[in-house]
C-alpha cells in the first residue's frame, strides 16, 4: 500500500480517493483541473528516519514517499551529483553548486517522472504508455517503457532536434511527428490516448507524473540544506513545481529547517509562465492559480526543451515561485549560449540550452539585485547537451585545422 491519501483538485479543491480518478478533475469544462497527490504525512514521518539513513543510490531510495506499490522499474534515475562549482560561482559572483541531472539514464531529469509513471502503468496492467514531448520526456518514457516491457507512443512537434527524435525510437517507441507546435502534439496525444486507452504520461493530465520529480527536491534538501536559491528552467512548469513540492515536504517532515527560494527561468521566445507570474504579482498579492493555461506569442528559442507556448502547469509553477519567496526572469538566446559555454568550460558539464538558461538566469537575477553577491545558489542542469549538438555548435569556437605535419597550428597554443 502506498501512503497516498487523496487527490486534490488545484482549481476547485475537491478531494478524491486515490483509486477514483486517473487523470483530471471532471468538474471543469474546457479548462484543466490538475489533481495534486496528497500523502499521509503522519505515517511518512514515522518512516523518514529509515529513508534518510540509507544511501541515495537512485530515486527508489525514497520509495516510501512515492506513489508506487512494490517494486518500481529501475533504470538508474536520481541519486545525481551536486557539484561544487567554484569557477562558475566566480563568473557569476555567487557560491554556486550544479545539480547534474545530465547523468540520468536517458540524459535528463524527466527520468524521475517516467520512473514513477511507468511503474504505475505496469502495476495497473496498462499495455501502452504515451506522451507529447519536446524531446526529453519522450526519450525518458520510451526508455522506461522498454525496461518495463510496455509499448510506447510519442507525439512530438515535427521540428524536433534529430537526436531527440532518434533516441525514443532506439528504445522501441513509435514516434508520431505532428505537423504543428508542442501544444498541437499535446492535444492530439490527449485525444488519441483517451480513444485508444493508452496511459498518458503528460504532467498536466496525469497527477502522478510530477511525483517522481519531488525526489529532486528531496535530494537537494539532503545535499544542500543551506542553499539560498534553487534555479531551474521552466517549460511546462512541472519540474520546478515538483522540485518545490519535494522541498516543502522535507521541511514539513522536519528534514529541512528552511526552504530555499526558487528562481524560474524562461527564454525570450517562450515567456508565458514569467508573464503570468509578473501579472499575478502585480494584481493579486497573495496569488491565485485559477487562470486558464496562458499563452505567449509564438516566437522561437534555441532552448527547445522549454519552448512551450502554452504551459499547462503555469499555475503550479507560479504558486511554487510565490510560496518560496522566489522570482522569475527571462533570458536571451545569446545569454543561453554564454551559459552553455560557462557550464562546459568552468565545470565540465555539457548541458542543453534549457539548462544553460538557468545559468543565464542567475546572471540576470544578480543584475536585477534579486540574487545577491555570495548567495548559495544551486543551478539545476536538467538535461544533456549531447542530444542537440546543432545548438551547441553555435556556442563553441571553430575547429583548429592543420595539415598532417601539424602546419597551421597557431603559435599561441
Ligand atoms: Zn476541480
């Protein structure tokens, strides 16, 4: 038995028994009532010491806190390193740490969500899992589905970087390229999954998709209890919201004395969560999350993982930013490329542009006086850059070309 107590609608507050509802609250027409998973925290408190005593090999080290009965699907998600980032910190004027999520088994933090969702799908005898994705969730769901011997269907926008379209197919998934945006892929995935009875991973539908991401918060609470800030890119908003939920829970369970502030970073081409956060901060001091999914104008950004025009979890992300006393910033593609060079050159972490946006976000927040000199700042490098070398190409110097005898090698090298 899991310690899930109820599913609570973020829009109307209705509570459902865990077995009664698979996806969203049915009380809302045309908008999404995303359900939040609530646990029996009294009983979790009884188990937390035993959880913390053991090593954190992977996210299943936190099994009593996860909504999975019995053996979860194992591929190695979680238990990632927190790196002291002295050179990066010098460049940014902060005490920097890098949470290196690029080493997750399929290359991103999405593996934390997929581990839990695929484990639940297997336990409930689903045969097919599906999701819409800008790439990382696709690879992650496909990899975990392969391990669990489930079939996998992926809906992607047709302009996906090549490696991101290849990786899920290598894991045996069927990839459906949708001639449209991520929002179009999401909607088609929702319709087709409902028609055909596929288990839908999408975090704005599936209340359990965000639950694995809490383990990033758990790990940060253990690894960096004195952090002032946790900085994350925001696409759909659910990674940041899930991480914050984990941090809050560890505070509630007495593991963490005080929680860090969350800094959410978006790219100039996709600013919907930032826009909502700023608008709500101006008009509703104590915040509301009842707005429909916000939309940003349809620009482009090199950070494809966070190029989400209509983020379904914007409300959750804004609430996390507000509850934590945090803030949001927007960064340019040029600043993202600089962030990629800094993460690689200072710390040896080859991160994708979305992750580099977090580095750029620290610089912007320093300039705005939001993050102060010397603050202890965790930058979450959410995914590897190896899946999108075409973007990285724009951030690096040209190859030095010489002949076989070495002629042409610059003297200054
Ligand atoms: Zn509701």
